[in-house]
C-alpha cells in the first residue's frame, strides 16, 4: 500500500473529502454572492451594520474578505480536490479568516441585535471550517 493510500485511509472515506470540497465551494460562493448583493442592493447593508454605523464600516472589509474568505475557500477546495500539499496551509489561512469574521459578526450581534443576520450566517464557518482544517491536517502535524 502506498503512503498516499495509507494517508487517505487514515483520513476517512472519500465522501468526507467530497463533502469538505462542496462545503468550501458553497461557502466561497455564498460569500461572493453576499458581497455582490451588498454592492447591488445598498438597502441590504443595514442588517449587517451596528445601529447608525456608516456603510463604510462594512464595506472596508470587502478586499480582505474577498481574498481571504471567498478566494481562500475556493482555493482550499481546489487544493483538496487535487490532493495538493499546499491545500492544508491554505485551509489554515482560510480558517483563521473565517473564524475572525465569524467572531466579529457574532460579537456585533451580541452588542447590537439589529446585526443578527451576519452572526447567524457565519455560524457554519465558525464550526465547520476549523473541523475541515483539523481533519485534513498532514500526518504527524501537531495542532
């Protein structure tokens, strides 16, 4: 049995890899569509802002979010699908970005109930993304 086969066997069934890839693609696509919605329909922004906060406090997150959350999610999915060694570091960077964004959204929700929708939408990222990073860590990597 090849080392790659042993590693795959140790990591569980291929359906788990496919589920992680699907999740990352859906997560990245959802983030992208969310930003498109915010730009195309400015009235939608109020659900993601603290009361009386200017839209610029939300829109300032766009460059980092599009690169690290959206792009990171898609790139991680490609790396997992192609079984590339660089997939795990990308997953780790993406996980950090996703957890930061999720914790920001949840904190904003707790501080201002008007911003509840962002907290709800980011809950899967707070739970599933670190689980993916943990599951697909390279063999022998301490966490």
